[in-house]
């Protein structure tokens, strides 16, 4: 593996990268993504799946084994297709709960990895897999991925035209009707309360814009503080920090329609 100047990859890093490469290989296969999409509709046995995706039974079994081993699908006893000799018991396969969102979250985490862990052309591989997943599974929803703290790893979809961000409970400010609220736990106590709120994300013509709402701790995009009331268009991989320090909130913006590299400060 190529290493950057002064970069030291530990044995744990090497093991992680090997497992990451295997996971990307599983998701990078069009037939396996078609199987996932197919199983979203209803559970099926291996022979039914092979007929649906027009692949041999043997190859279908191999695809299913890889999906099973990676935890992307589950199986349970069921009844197979009816034949001239009757109906026989067979394993029925179905997707793991919330699998589309989990895949989007996993790929978002991978895209946010430190640069020295992606020295083996993983950037291109991750981007290619995200594009394939978006096309095959129609996972086009923009989202925020929380990094660190009580909500570490939580994926926050952004389906609404307006989403306000802040700490604790409370109603959306009356001056911002039509907005949905994402209230983060009190443990992120550097954030301004949701009733003010800390920041707002608006969607216009397919693009997301973030605005700091004169928060005390500030809003940072890729480590650069925004001006109060400034609006900035978000790009895939942008790192968003609501305040700085121990009790701040850090997130990555994910746009699966236009996946790109994370920008580093």
C-alpha cells in the first residue's frame, strides 16, 4: 500500500482497510444490489431470486452467501416455488431492517475517513460504490451523519424544505413556520437551543444551504466559521460543526446524487 509522507499505518489500520475493501466489493456488484432491491418487495428463496435476476442458481447462491456474511440480508425457513413434485421447504431471504439507510450511513462514514487511511485509491472506490448504490437502490435522500458524542453514527435525513438544528426540546420558532426541527441531546451543550435555533438548512432547487442563526458558538464549514446569517451551499462531504470544543456537534453532509471527496482543512 502506498503511504503518504510521515504516514504510519498500524496493523489495525491494515485490517480495517482490508475489511473495508471487501465490503465495498460486495456493494459494488450490480447483481447483489439488484437482489437487495428485489428482496425489499418480499422475501424470496434462492431459485426464485435466480429467475428474477436472470442469473444461474449457483451464482445466485454465491451472491446470497456474501450478502448474508456481511449482514445485509437475513434468512428464515419458508416454502420454495411449487414444482411438479409439490412444494418443498427452502430458505427465504429478506433484507436486514433499515438496510438502505444503513448502507448510506456506512458509505458516509467511509467517505469521512482521514486521508491517510484512503491512500490506496479508496476515494475513487467509495465514490463509485456510492453512485452505484444510488442508482440501483434509489437511495437519493440527502442527510447529515453525526460524528462523535451521544448521537455518534446517527443518520439524519433531510427530506423537508427547511430543517432547524438546535439543542434540547421545544417547538420550532414561530418566525420559521413550515420547518422541521432536529433537537440534539443536552449532552451537546455548546449548541444554541432549538427555540432560537442554532442553524437552519434549507433546500432550494435540489441544493442544500446552511445558515447560522447568530448562535453563540458559531457554525463552521470545513473548520471555517460562517458569518452570522450567512448562507452557504453544502457539498457532499462537507464537515459541519455547530460550535467547537468538547461539547460541540460535528457532522458530515451526504449528498448521494453527487458523491465527492471530503474536503480537509
